[in-house]
C-alpha cells in the first residue's frame, strides 16, 4: 500500500513538473507575443508621429510661402507707389526749376 502511495505521489510530482514546464512555455510564448505586439505598436506610433510631423511641416511651409507671396505683393505695391511719388516729385522739381529759370529771365529782361 505504501508503495502505491509513493508511486501515486511520484506520478503527481511528474504531472506537476509537466504542468509547470507547460506553464513556463506558455508564459514564454505570451511574453514573446507581448513584446512583438509592443514593438508593432511602437512602429505604428512612430509612423503616425512621422506622418503627422510631415503634414504639419508641409502646412507650415505652405503658410510660409503664402505669407512670403503676400509680403512680396505688398512690397511691390509700396515700391510702385514710391516710384510714382519719385517721378511726380522729379516732375514737380523740374517744373519748379523751369519756372524759376523763366522768372529769372523775365526779371533780367524786364
């Protein structure tokens, strides 16, 4: 009877070792899958961040280009206005110089 009990205990111990080994294998497999999933999530998030960063940079670049165009257009208008003012001033000065020349000649002859 004692032998049967010892044999039964040995069977139970063998079974416990099998179960423990199986659990360790299952835990190792679960850990491997977890790490794979974690790496996949990291890659996915990195890609999302990269895509969003690219979109943001593109948007900023487009806004900057539009602002540069607006500044250039305003600058061109200002330069045109300054050129017109300069030409008008030159004409006014030329007219004033001619008027003075004629005034001087009239005074000298007159």
